[in-house]
C-alpha cells in the first residue's frame, strides 16, 4: 500500500512540475487528475490489504479443518482423542503436548443393592465412561523415517467424591512411553489396555468404534453388561502392568502382539500375559479376533474370541463369541466358559442415537469367592474351594442426545439374571438386578 501511495504522490509532483508551463485551466485539470489518481491508488491498496487478510483466514481455516479431519479419522467415542486437538498445550515443529479429559455425571436407581434386597438411588460412579484426565504427546525424531516418540499419562477419578478410582495410584488408566511411525506401527511400553480388549471392543458392546484402530478405546464403564470385558483380561485385569504392545495397520488389516512382563523373582512366567490379535477393517463390515493367555498365581488362564460388526444404513449390528478356560485347584477341577454377545446401534441422523444389546456368559465349574460369587475371568483361582455353574445374562438399552461432539445427555438401563448356581456379586446373592441411569457426559 505504501508503494502505491508513493507512486501516486510522485505522479502528482510530476504533474505539478509540468503544469508550470501550462495555462491556469490546464493546471486545474492536472491537479484534479492527480487527486483522482491518488484516491484510486489508495482504494486499490485498501482492497488488496482486505483480500490478503481474507486469504490468510481461509488458509488458517483450511489447515484447522485438515488437522481435525486427519485426527477424526480414527476416533473412538470412548477414547481420549474424542475431543480432537482442542486441549493443545504446546505445539512447535515436531513437538506436541495435549491435555484432555472426560467427565461423566450419573444418577442411578437399582434394586437388590444389598443383601437385604433394598433399592438404591444414588449419584453413582460413572455409568458409561470412567471420569478421567490425561496428558499425551509426541516428538518427531530427527534423521529417521518419520519416527516419533509418544507418551500418555491418564488418571481416573470418581466425580461424586473426587476420590482416585484406584486409591494411591495416580495414573491408573495409562502410563506408557513408546515410538510410532508408518513403517514400524505403534510400539508402547508400560501400563495400558490389553491387546485383547482393543481388538474385541468393536463387538464387545454397542458403544465402541466400528473398526480396530491404533488408538486406545474400550468398553463402557460401571454396569452389569460391562462384564464381558473381563474375557479380554490379563494377569492384572483388563490393563497390562509392565505391558509391551505392538499394533500396525497394513491397509485394511490390523495386526497386534501383546506381552506382559511377569517380573517375579525365580519365575519367567507367573504374572505374565501373551496375546496375538488380527482385524479386518472393511468399512461396512469389520471383523477381529484374539488369542490370549496369562499365568495368574501359577494357574493358566486362556481365552480366544472372534466377532465383528456390519453397518446397514443407519443401523450397526455387532456380534461376538469367546471361549475361556481357567486352571483351578485339583480338588475343584478347571473352569470352562462360552460367552456370546449381540447388540445394535441406531443413528437415524440428528442429535439422537439408540443402542440395544444382550449377552450371555455360560460358565461351567467357575471358581467362587468366599461369599459364593463367581469370580471374573482372569481373577486368581489359587485359593478357590467352591464352584458355580450357570448362565449370567444381561439385556441393556440406552438413548443419547448429543448437543455436539463434546456434550451429551443419556438415559440407560439393564436387566441382569443368573441361573443354576451362578451368583453375581453385583446382585448380592439374588438371581436378578435392574439398573436405570441418566447422566451428562462432557469431553475437553
């Protein structure tokens, strides 16, 4: 703009100098011409400056949209990445650090809430998603083929009280360091989800991602139909302590290996877990499976599973099967389970979606604790002296209203029933339990 004004001024001076040899009328015409030229130059400069500003805004918007699109390509509704890069703390060059979190407020009602069969109305531990906050980041490593160092630290807390979910353990959900690149895949070391959990989440209930991704996701949180997740366990529950996990996408194929270091003096196996998994992300049709084995207090536990989902218009259908065996003391014999799950998710468009599901866990000779309740899969059976046999079945349904991708209201319920000598600890010795919850979930 300054150059244009200077040209206009020089033109005016030149006209004035020439005017010394012209008549008064010619002088006046020359001055008017110079003034008009200067005004036109100033307007042109202003238009150019405005156009430049608009171009800069458009470029910034395009870059933001591209970042969001690339990030959303692997989103899981329950993963920490669901809010995109909104919590960006630091980004420069190849370095990125992000603060994120999820808050789930639940009000619940259930029957058979204690041994006397009483009902309970409560502000309960989160129904769908464990309340969490975390920090994750990456650093591009120089002189490598796109390799970057990655980390994640994630903590869970209870919203009604502010207590740690696991007392005395700050980062009880995740505490890992690793490396990642397109050619290597993703390799992580530390506390993290089991490999089996990551591959079975696409059919384990109605809420996980449709395809297997390299990001962590998971099942729903604190309700009677969550129990299917325990078949995807390890020597330390549904997360590895001292875990090593590798995952890599080969086009539509995703492969994974998992190993949990036992670290017990004098034993290379006790406390360890070994897993292998494979998935096919076909878009409308997705399928995955795993084989998993762990040594828990010197007893071997093994599960294998296969399942998937199919999208038909606004409906996604999910189904899966798992077989589980557990060594138990010779006096009571071993345990054998066959479990099945089917569910559906209906997203008609607009702010609402709906979910419906059923699962059955058919246990034969399952070890029980001192109260007679059947132990979860992969729990220690070393001290067991009694067993239970029967079916544990759960039907569940939910409805969500999404204000946007960060905030949603929900209404959900489930019905648990058992038969034979199978007793579930959640029902406190009764053969059934009904739960109902409403809540508000927010991501940041």
